[in-house]
C-alpha cells in the first residue's frame, strides 16, 4: 500500500480488529472523477449517509478491475488521497441501468437522494467514463451495485 495515510488508517483498524490481520490488502480509492464530487462523497461515507456505489461493468472490464466481493475492504480517500474511513462490502448485485430503483438511489446518499438525481449524475459519469473507450452508456448496460458499511474512521 503506497498511500501513507491509508496505510496508517489500515494499521489503526487492524490494531482494533486482529481477526482481519490476514485479509487481502484493501483497495485504496476515491469516488467520482473530479475533486468536488470525490470530496463530497468521502464526507457522505464518513458520515454514514452514502452506503453504496455503482460501477459500470463495462468500465471495470475495460480497466481490468475485479468485481467487488462481499467482505472486501476499501479505504475511502478524498481527491488528494487522504484516507477518510474504512468500509466493508456487504452486498454486490448486477442490474441493468433501467432497473435501478429509488430505494437503491437513496442508499447512494448523493444530492437529494432521489432516483432522478441518481440517474442524471450517474448517466453523466458513465458517459465520461466510457468515452475513453469509445463507448456510450445504454439503458440496458449492467451496473455493479456495491453496498457497504463504514467500519472505521
């Protein structure tokens, strides 16, 4: 783990949770593709308002990233890479974009927590994300719905 603040936070977590001493090294990452949103999402997670995130399956595949798994740890950082908290994945579901519902949008905890807000900001994000691969989002594209709980920080 190259990020010193994340390494320190993970060490503090393990001091209190020795039962996780042998789990895989957690992923260290921020949400979103810009500083304003990344910092806001980190704050929402830290305050236990944001309890889910949504990856496009296509984006994960193009970047050669693994699907999240139940039990995975993630150290959430702000845009600058400063560790904010540790979360643990509690559920992973694959759903087409068109089937995302208001209950799930509320779990994401962003904006006014409405489905309309979720669809707009995520469509815009997926458009930017997939543009690099000369692809465009579609209503039928698969979304990796990852739910988590804050466990430290």
